[in-house]
C-alpha cells in the first residue's frame, strides 16, 4: 500500500457524515492502489517476478483478485 492510502485514525471532532465520507474516500483510494499495483504486477516478466520472490503462479493468483480483496 502506498503512503497516500496509509491507514490512520480519523479525528474524533469530525461530524459523523464527514467521517463517513472521508472513510469512503480512503477506501476508494485503497481500491485504486490495489488495482494499479495488480495491473503493474501482471506486466512483469517471470525473471523479474523471481527477483522479487514471487512465482508466476503466485503472481497470477494475486492479479486475479478483485480490487476490493486485500
């Protein structure tokens, strides 16, 4: 996960609707980060996957996950 989508505690002083909207925006950002990361992983060659410690089968399993699954 990138630094821009890191999990943090929402300030308690925010009104409930604002807290919900911020939480939703953060969830969408996490989903987009996963989608982009998996898309990039799908483009890697087998020798690069080996360099980062993944087998092609494990990479394929990760790429096939839907964006909302961690």
